[in-house]
């Protein structure tokens, strides 16, 4: 069962005209101390309760997002109700749509259920085709990879840099903007199923190719030649872009 995000029932409010209403409880969103206090409260409201009431069930929590692993559907259905009552008693409520039961379908668990995937900490867990290197064959595993939502957010960040319009600059200057972002994303999301990040590498290369076509007149009407030029640069300067090191120069197409 997935314990969805929890929200405080009573919050302070700022009107459109800037008038601040008096706060009678809670902490301001974005405040420095708010995450610390929220974690302390969730430790009391959820962590200690799970340890006391369900010591046999594995679970995890990060901030207000958590997972509980159940042995069967009946247990999951019951546990979907119990934490709700506990959190309500503490002035919290479970998210009505993000709280759901998910079936971890794989090679051994072959049942049919409506929900077989969930997102957690930027990863999406779902059934995937996994390679068994020892037997040189594939099987169905329940594994994590970067989530579509996280990929969309990363593409939006790359788009906001407006790389194709930076023609007065150089590729080295663009690399200094991109590499810290790419290095962090690859280090975090590339830990599991790194190949799922290849679409992000393709998107970055599209922006770089667009920059080349705007920068150099000889490539304006030649997308393929611009791609080959970008691949040649990546081969001659392997450390220029982080994603070239991670995925090889074949991604520069």
C-alpha cells in the first residue's frame, strides 16, 4: 500500500492584496524549520505507530511520502484505512488520490490488478523486462527507473535555458550550464536502469543541434550534417558534455 502525501488541515493564509492573516497553528510553507518540524511530527504520527502496530511489515517514509509492503490484498485494504484514522487523530489527512494499493507484478507474482506501478522519490516502480546476465535471458522484474514526471521536469529545466538562442556564446559556455544539471541527474536517476535516461540525452542533443544550426549558416538546412558535426565534437572532446561520457558518442545523432 502506498501512503500518499499528507497535508495539514489548518493553514495560515496570505490574501491577494498582501494582507497576512494571523496563524493559529502550523508552520509557514517554505520556512527553514518547517521540514524539520514536519519530520518530527510524522515520526510521531506515522513511524512510531507503524513500529508499534505492524512490526512485521516493512515500510519506508521520506518526508510526507511513504510506502508499506503488505503480504496480500486483504491486508493492504485494511492498512489503507488504519493509518487514515491515526493521521486524522493527529490533524493530518492522507491524499485522496495518491493513496492507493499497488500490485508488484513480476516473474513470480503474475496476478492481474488495475494498479501495477507507482512513483516514489522521482523513480517509477513497475514491471520491466530485465536481463539475466548469468543465463543470457530475460525475465519480468519489478524494478525502478526514472519516472515520466521527473523526465518531464528535467526537460522543462533544459528548455528554460533557451540553448538554441545562445548563439553569441560557445559550446564550452553551454557545457558549463548543462553539466552540473546533467551530472546530478545521472548520479541520482542513473543508479537504476540508466538507459531510461537516454531520452533526456536525446533531448539535450536536439537543443545542441538546434544551436549549431543557428550558429553556423552551413548547417541551417542540414540537420544530418549538424548531427554528424556534433558527434565529431563529442569524440574529439569526450569530456565536454557529461551525458557523452555516460551514454557514449552514439547518442549524438
